[in-house]
């Protein structure tokens, strides 16, 4: 009798540990429409591998996603490097970062229309410029840092600044000539151009940033140590699995890796520089 | 016939084109206005939001979607509160050419219409650029379609029209032409029709040919009958003439015969002077009858001379007074005393004959009216005698025809011949009242001389 009770209890605790409903938050690295199906697949893979049900939550901007992470309303989240800088310490832990072209890093590209006469960042002065999200590293921080280095603010430097909310949209706007230039994520840019060769002919990269650590997948406080370990394991070995490899390929990622301690240093210093000069 | 079809087709086509063009024009104008207004309503709110949040992507996409979906909207231009161009679907990034002010309402420049709407609380402006060429092209294509349909109809109608013309109209006109050429002499005729003739027209031709045959038969019959009648009449005339002649000759001869016979009977009765005179008179009569008869066959000589109406009147009045005495009064009337050149002797001959006839018919008065008409002398004799019975009127001028107890019946036939020889005629005019009227007309050679 007591044996059955013990067994039942252990079963319960086991399921409690492993069968809780988890959520994967996705903020718009690629525009939600484009990546919806892809991220569903990704989540479903992780869920299967962990043996625990997992939902996907899409959020239109990084700030909203950060709020979910801070409040512990999401378990794991794919966020932007820049967004991470706005998260309070201790509210998150970095699970892994994607490796692209053999590097666990990515860049910000300043792009312009191939047919226009805007060939350098300086040419963009007084022009229409598109950024993605105020919390974005590649889509906001980097171009702002460039402008701050020249002693100006983006609103002064550029003719007008628009916020598209996604790298995809920024690329589209530049490609159609609606704006003169934009700052976009290199992973997204390269993936888009790979998918659509015609697109590559309409835009050109006029400036590249130094390498930043690629957009991480973080875990919120709700994820316990065991879950954290297991999830990290799944991510790190994803490329060894044929199914996992396939999904990674679609995302334009080779594999996941653990970043080193100083990986975010460059980004942090950029942010510090911008913040200080903004007060002036 | 073909022209009628074509004309009809063209007229209805013009009519239809006008209707189509007018209706389309109005319909399209209305549609454009409504569509633009609806599109604005659809995008106004999201557009306002996009402007407020500097979301150029949404602004652009909204504008582009409208332009892509509506064929006559060629561009949608978004402006901020300060009326600076934010973006437009064609990425021209500027106001349209020729647009100087941005104000709510409708502007037209050439073939473009601009509809400008302010957004909520003038947070921005939207300009819809309507390409009126689209309207023109749409109407034109509608017209072409209409024209096409009409042309198709015309062509479709032309085909039966041609068929009709070939099989009916042409054969009919050929038939009509041949019929108009056919004359009575050419009966019966055969009608030749073109190869492609419908059965109905052929039947018609056959019927007409049959009719022609029957007509020919009838006219042949008629001609035969006429010939027969003429022959009989001729025989009758000859018979009558022979009978008359025989009668005129037999009576005197019988007188002579009788006297000779009685003389032959008793030898002692010799023929007295009186008897001989009677016999002479009888034989004279035979001779003169035969002479008269022969003179009918001889050509009539005429000796024209200068005379006048008055002279003739005087001569006749004198003759009537002495010859007719109290039996009949002659009244002569005339307008002008014209000079005449004709054979007055012959004229007298005819006049005497007519006047004697009138007297013999019991007339007490005869009115003679003498006129000159152009180159003819016309003398009208009207008496108050017993007149001529209608049944006798036809035979009046036939030799040996007479209603008198004693008469050769050669007088009027001779008079008629004389009148004809003098270039005129002698006719009897039936009177409603009592009496007979004869009109003698002869040619007056005097006028003829004047002309030549």
C-alpha cells in the first residue's frame, strides 16, 4: 500500500519537474510573419527533446519581451543582444548564442539602395533612415553610436528616423527606396539575401560594425537549474541531430554555443558611450 | 438593300457608342469618387497611427496596397502635419508635378485628379492620385467592344443580305428587265435567269412565261378574228356596192328592156319619140351611174386657185337660192374674210352634196359656219332635218349606202374622198337635238405659201 503511495508521489514530483508547461518567447529578429512557422518548429523541437510541453509567444518588440522575462512570465526567450543590455542583472541567464559562419557573433550592417548615390554612412546625413527597435543592438545602438561619435544625435544627423520594428521590414524599405538607409542584423540580412537573390541586387552594405556576440537565447528566473542544464544541452547538441540541423539551416545558424564571459563587453561599452553623450 | 443594312448597322452603332460612352463616363466618375473616399476611410486610422509612431513601413505599405488594388489610383502620397512628404507608393518622395498647394479637396491637372484628405486632427495628409487616362482607356475599350459587337452583327447580317441579293434580288431585277423588253410582237418570250435563283423566283418566271404563251394565243386568235371581220366587212361592202350598182343598172335596163319588148311584141307599134327619149334617158342613167362609180376609183384632180371666204359664201348663197329655192334656207356665217388658195370647184361639189342631202332629209334651214384654223378651212353644216339614225351613222360614207328612196348612195362617199384629196376630212357629228351636222375641212394652201 505504502509502496504504491511512494511510487505515485515520485511520479507526481517527476512530472512536476519535467511536465510543466513552458514558454519560449520570440521577439522579432525576423519579422513575426516570416519566422512564425520557423520558430514554432524550433520550439516544438526543443519541447520534444526536453520531453516537456512548450508554447511559443511572439512579441512585437524587445521591450515587451524584456518585461516578460523580468516578470518571469516566459521561460526561455530569443532576444536581441541590445535588449539584453536593458535587462536587470540576475533576471536572466544566457543559455546559448547562435554560431553563424563559424563565428558566435554577428554584425550590424548599414545598408542603402544599390541604385542610389548614397555610398557611405556620411552620405546618409540629412536622409531618411530606418531603425528597427530602440532596444536593438544592430538596429539602433550601432548606428546611434556612429552618430554620437560624430558629436550628434540621430534626430539631428539624419533627416528623419523611422522605426520599423523588424530587420526584414527595414531591408524591404531600403530595397524599395522608401528610405535611404537602414541598420540591420547581419544574420537576418544574409538569410534574406540567400532566400531571395533579387533582393541582394537591390541593396548594398556600406558599413559593417565590429563583431558583436550574436543574439542569445536566455532563460528567465522561472527556469530552475536542472531545466537550465537540460535546455542548454539540447541547444548545444542540436546541430548533431538531423532534424535539429535542418531547422538550424532554415534559421541560417550552424549551431549553438556558450558565449564567453566578456562576450557582451563591446556592446556594453557602446551603450555606455551613447548614454553618457545623450545626457549632454 | 445591302446599303440599308449597313446604314442601319452604323446608325445603331453610333447610338450605342454614345450611350455607352456617356453612361460609362458618369458611372466611372462616380465610382472613382466613391472608391477614393472609401479607401481613405479604410486607411485613415492606421495611417494616422503610423505617422504618429514614425512607422514608415506601415505608411508605405498602406499606400502601396491601395495603389496596387485600385487600377485608377496611380499613387498615394502621405504627408506629415507640416505637409512634408513622408512617403508615397511610387517612392517619388515628392509632391506631384504641378501641385503647389496641399489643401483638402479635389484638384485637376491635365489628365490627373488629386484628392486630398486631412487625417484626424490634421496629424497628416493623404493625397490620392487618380489617373484619368485609365478612365479614358476603359471607356475606349468599352466602345471598341461595342463597335466589335456591332461590326459582328453587321457582318452577320451582311451574309444573309448577300444571300438574299444573289438568290432573290438579282434574279428578280434580271426578270424585270427581260419582261420590260418583251413586247407584244416578241410573244411568247423565254426568261433567262441567273444560276443562283431561288425556286420561288423560278416559279414566278415559269408562270409569267405560261401567261405569255396564253397571251400570244389570245392575241393570235384576236388577230385572226379581226382579219375575218375585215374580210367579211369587205365582202359586205363589195356585196352592198354590187347590190347598189346592180340595182341602179337593172332599173334603167329593165325600162329599156320593157320598151324593146313591147316594140318587139307588136310590129305595128313602133317606138315613139317619147319612148326613144325614155330609153335614152335610161341608158344615160346607166352610163352616168357607172361613171360615178368609176370616178370613185379614179384619183381626184384638184386645181387650186386664189379665192376667199367671202367668195365661197357668195357662190354658195347664190347656188342655194337658185337650186334650193323655198325648200331650204341657207344661212352663212363667218368671222374673217381670209384669202384662200384651194380648188373652190371641188369645195362647191361637196357643199352642194351636203346641202342637197339636208334638203332631201326634210330640212328647212341650214346654218353654215366658215372658219379658218391654222392652215385649214373648216365649214360646219348644221341642218334641222330628220337627222341620221345612230345605226346608219357607221355606214354613212359607204358607197351605195342611202336612206333616200331615189339615190345612188355615192354622194357622201365621193364627198369624203374629195375632202381627203384636198388634205382634209369630212365627218358626221351626231346631234342630241334635231338635225344633222357635217364638218368639212380642207387644206388652205395660202398659209402654206406664206410660210415658204
